[in-house]
C-alpha cells in the first residue's frame, strides 16, 4: 500500500485537479470540421485504391492478351487457279477477296521527294496464301 504522505502522489493529485479545472470541450464547429476532413481522406483513399485496382487489372489484361505480331493462317485455303471451283462441295466457302491496290494519281508526287522513289511493295499481311504441299 502506498503511503498517505507520499510527496509524488500529492503532486500528481494536484496536477489532476488543475487539469480538470482548465479542461474545456472543443466547440462543435471544430469537431464537425475534423469529422469532415477525416471523411474526405477516407473517400480519397477509397478512390485512389479503386483507380489502382482498375489500372492494375487493365495492365494485367493487356499483358495476358495475345499480341497481333504473328501471321494468321486462313481457316480455309482458296482453290488453286488450275482447279475448277465447280468440283468443290457446296459446304466450302468462297475465297476471301484479296487486298486491292490502286496506282498513285498522275502528277508530281506530294510530300517527301525521297518517298516517291521507294517502290510500292506489299506488306507482310498482304502476302499470297501458302501453296499446298504435296500437290
């Protein structure tokens, strides 16, 4: 048991009495403003978290999607020019139309004069379909 005439105990009691007499509650407007600031921080944190989640999901989806760099093979091969299309079955589909190329309009070339000297070559995507092996 503590001693009743302990000097440290009496000093603590005196400090507590002084604190109780000087303590005042904050005005309601200050308390309301603190609450509003805390709510704004929570909403902002939630919005930033949602943006990060959406952007992370988009980045993951973009990383998992295949890129279009590889050449795609057609599902069916068009008949060769030497074969008659009448001998094919009715279930086969007609060949897809090929890319159309147009000649440049007559007159002087527009734009960069160096580009006018480059021959008009088709892209890799407009290459002819592969030939049938073994035929």
